[in-house]
């Protein structure tokens, strides 16, 4: 009888946990609202795509400049000498 009581207790706990899960799920569902756009969604997509392309180009340019500066800063002997330093200033 004790085993049956224990099993019944586990089923009740499982059932109560299931009810709590669905209550929380419903609470989340109740807070979901439709997206409100300021303007046309197509314009927002085009604008975001253009911004992404501009930023991607800028990132690639900065990576290239970084690689260039790292390469010119390395001395062939592995040491830093005045001879191997670049005197051209780097502007952002």
C-alpha cells in the first residue's frame, strides 16, 4: 500500500508541475503582442541591409589596416629597432 501511495504522490506532483508549466506558458502567451513598425517594413529591411553592408566594409577595411600595421611593426630579426619602425602616422 505504501508503494502505491508513493506512486500516487509522484503522479500528483507530476500533474501539479504540468499545471504550473502550462500556467507559465499561458502567462507568456498573454504578454505577446503584434510588432508595431514605424513606417514600411520593406524600408526597414532595406535600411538594415545597407547598414550591414556599410559596417561589413568598415570592418574589413579595419582588419586590413590592422594586418598591415602588424606586419610593418615586425622586424625580420624579431627585435624592435628604429630601422624597422614606420614613421607614417595612421589616421582613423
